[in-house]
C-alpha cells in the first residue's frame, strides 16, 4: 500500500457525514414525494390508495432498472475527479445521460399498456385500470427523473451534495401543493383524484430537471456539460454501460423482491395491499438513511481507488457500516414502540376499514423491524462494491438472495403455510439476510484482498 497515511476514524466519520447527510436529506425529500402521494390518496379513498401503491411500484421497478447508468456515474466521476481528469468527468456524465434517455424511450410503452400487464399478474380489473390511468401520465416523468439522477450522481461525486438536497426539497414542496390542489379539487382546481396525483408527480420531475440543469451550467462552467451533448463518445458510453447495466439489474432484483411482495399482498385482498403499502412506506423512510450512507460510501470508495489507497478504503467502510447499524437500531425501537401512531398518519379517521388495516399493518411493522439491520447492511455493502467498480458478482449474489431465497420463502410462508401478509414479509427478511452476509463477505474478503495486493509496491 506504499506510503499511504492513515486517516483517523473521526476524520472518516466527518467526511462520511459531510457527504452523507445532504444525500440522506435528498433521498428523504424524494421519498416525501411518494409519501405525500400515499397519504393524500389514502385520505381520498382506500381504492385509490391501492391503485397508486400498485402504479407507484410499477413505475419504481422500471425507474430503478434504468437508474443503473446514473448510479455508475457516481464512482466513475469520483475516481476521475480524485485523479484530476476533468475531461473524463464530462465524458462519463454525458454518456450516462445518453444511456438513461435511450432506456426511458425504449420502456415508455410499458406504462401505456400497464393495465393489461397488472391484470395478467393477478390484480383485480378495477385496480389495474385505475393504476394504468395513473401510469399513462406519471410514466412520462421517467425521462426527466433518470436525467436528474445522472446529474445528482455527477454532483454528489464532486461532493456538491447540498444542491442535490435543495433541488429535491423544492420538488417535494411542489408535489405537496399540486397534490393538494388536484387530488381534492382545492383552490379552484378540478378534483382529479388519482389523475391529480399523477400530474403532480410529472410536475415534480419537471421542476427537478430544470433546477439541477441550471445549477450545473452556472456552478461548473469548466465542464461545459451540455456543449455539443449530441456528439457520441463510444468509449465512455461502453464504460458506463459495462458498469451500469449490472447495477440496474441488481437494483431490479432487489426492488423486484418488494414488487413481488406487493403482488402477493394484492392476491390476499385490497385491505392487505393497502396495509402493505403503508408499512412499506415507513420501512422505506429508514432505508433512505442507509441509501444516503451507501452513496457516500460509493463516493469515498471511488476517491480511494483514484488515489490507490486501500488502507483508508477499509477504514471508511468500517465507519459507514457502523453508522448504518446505529440507524437500524433506532428504527427498530421506533417501529416496535409506536406502530399504530405511525400507521394512522395514512388513514382518514372516517375510513370504514381503518381498524382492519391497522391490525394488518401493526403485524407487518413488527416484521419490518426484523429486517432493518440486514437491509442497511446489504445496501451499504453494495455501495462499497460499486465504489470499487465491482458490479457483476453483486448482481449474481442479489439475484440468488432475493429470488431463489426471498420470493419462494415469502410465497411458501404466506400461502402454503397460510401465514398471510406476515409470511410474505418474513420472506423479505430471509432474502435480505442472505444478501447482506454474502455481499459483506465479498467486499471484506476477495475484493479488499485483491485491492491491497494491486496497490502494494510489489503490485
């Protein structure tokens, strides 16, 4: 490892927090968009809530598959920046935008015909039709959403994380106001229900892309990011594609696990699906903290690779993992102490099925408490592995853990043994636990050993 100077754990902690806190805030603000939709639509009607939960899951599955190219931009730009290569920063980011745009255009028909796909997956005709109504509008937001994510990765890799936070906050505020106006027909606007929620989501993505492009142009003119952006750069295109495609499929494997759980909950009934949607929103909120720490770990790992510094790569990884563990234990305490209070935020006091949904939701939150630690550990390990440009082995690990272990266990416990929603969620616990163990072993074992040998004077 040469003349590497060890950085103190306190300094690593400060660096991770400086990067991670705005990223966590940005993820929470982005999550607030979906949370606002769920709360407001839930107050509108349980039927509308079930459709938006299903439609939102459908959108997110496609979005997360396409986001692999945006996520790949983060470690590549961090490494290029650490090694002082500004030309590579621009080339990588531009081709990330190219790949994201191509993906969005290719998958756009899926939103238009989503009703038939959802019906074929076993959802009721009424819920499928309403979800399609939502997706035909909200799906148009995929293009700006993916481009925003590329630019967020670019800025985060350059440690400009505060602007990522503020752009996302502005989007979330926009979503709240447009939702309030269009779902319920307030301030003289028409009452559009689910369609109003879809229009609000589209407005959010439009505000976000405008805000982040303006910042990138004004704050970083030296990168001339949008000058002759139509010109292809096939070497950088291939580089981003090779790293990003496995990331996208890995994301799909994980999100597909939760989407499969949503489908299985839909088979149990509308009330079970509504309770699942609420409990999943709450579990996802704590996941945003882990995701922000994971992003910070990716950037820090990419910087370490650019400096050929395996010692501080390992030290920074320990700090990020400890922070994730502390967050998980706080979430467990909250979920076990205040389950009903959390669930009631999403339901109207006059909802006739309120008590039934609460009874289902409380049990699901108890199971959600079980997977907090392993969920945080597996996403942190994925972030570290992406930072060192290891994406193919994690894809195999994720696909095995989520789909060979998680989904079959959920089905077996939920339907064969008759444990219902709790059984489906226990399948999530098993899948995430296996993923966490294998991914952590991959980073601390083969990968870190290989990097230490590569960066040593003899290597």
